[in-house]
């Protein structure tokens, strides 16, 4: 899934958005890892914490719009993209490689308009890259950590819906831009990032 030319260290790096050296992230990462002895169990604990403890911006109609991992943790809310930033930070803080994946989905499951949906891939020693979706469960959404089988939040059902083919070491700029420009959950909802299926293939190829 990942580009073979991308060194694994790229999936462990700290950035302005994935600011895992932040003290609050380090403290939580250590707490989540404390009762587990292997990377797979730690990854599951991190995934379930973000899925269940960070409230999705639209599901709960919460402000502010968060982007940086430490912001997501501080405010305990975020869009799917922001939640993926925090999950990557917690995993990387535990020295578990983590990257970003995207899907192009129908906003209302009936066709246009479409938007990007953000999720993660984590590198598990016995499996390799494994996609997980911490956007938060609700009626009709039941994402789980069940390696080697994926159990994501959404299934692709329409022709224009697409899976990005790779694992990116950094979030897409178009996603970060929207999160940083919008100040309210409903304002962000009206400006969700999207790219054409062809552009999605180029961006993630």
C-alpha cells in the first residue's frame, strides 16, 4: 500500500500537524501503551481511544474546527481528518509507523456532491500496512480493529467513489488548508475538501 520509495522513518516523523512530541500527546501515548506488550495491542488501544473519546465535529455539532494533533486532543473534537492526525501522533509517539489514507465518498450516499474522507494505516509487524478508521461510530457506522481484516466506517458503493491507492506520510495539503481556514463545524461542512477521481490517483500514486 505504501510507496516502496518512501523510507519507513517518514511514517514516524513529527511535523507541525502531527506534533507527537507535545507533552499531552506523549503522556496519553504512554498511558495507552502501559498495559500492552506488543505494537498491535498498542495500536488497537490508540485506535479505540481516538475513535471513542474524540467526538466527531458533525455528529456532535462542536466547535472549534481542529487540525493539529495536539489541538484535537485539547478540544476532544475533530473531523475525520483531524482524528486521523491525532491517531497518527499517538502511534508515532509509541514508535509505531502510521500514515494517512483517503477515500472519495458521496456526502449523502446518493451521488454528488462528493468529499474526501480521512483515515489511517498503521504498520503492524505480522501484517504490514493495515487501514483503520477512527472517525467515530454511530448508527450505520461500525469501524473496528480486526487485523488482518479491514472493518472501515464506510463502503464504496458508487462509481465516483474511490479509494486512494497508497499510504501517505503526511496529510494532504487540501485537507489541512480546509481545516485551518474554517472556524466552525458547519462552515467546514459547506467546504469539505474534494478532488476528482483522476486527481486522487495522481495525488496518492
